[in-house]
């Protein structure tokens, strides 16, 4: 089994330890379960839903671009 070192803010580390204790697991087993659970994975469908939520949510104005439409083609 591989080992991994992660760095967490102190408040997050405290919460992880508390949650692991409540689940009666080691911190390592608790984090491994989180990393491999379906809840932790962002599936293609979930990703699409997340993108759909933010689609069109730009705040502010887009810059104006000086790009006039092309001239009408000449008729034959």
C-alpha cells in the first residue's frame, strides 16, 4: 500500500480527527474511505451538472469588440 503525505490547516485536521474517531477508524482509514467513496468522486454527470449551474453566470460586462459583420456577398 502506498503512503501519502498531505498538509491540512489546523482546523481541518482537528475536524478530520474528530470525524475519524466518531467513525471508529484511524485517520488513515477515514481519509482512504473518503478518497474512494462515491461521494468523493466527481463523475462526468456530476461535473456536467456543476458546469451547468455556473453556465452564463458571468458577473460584469464583456468588453466590446470592434468586429463589424461581413459585407453581404454580391449576387450573380
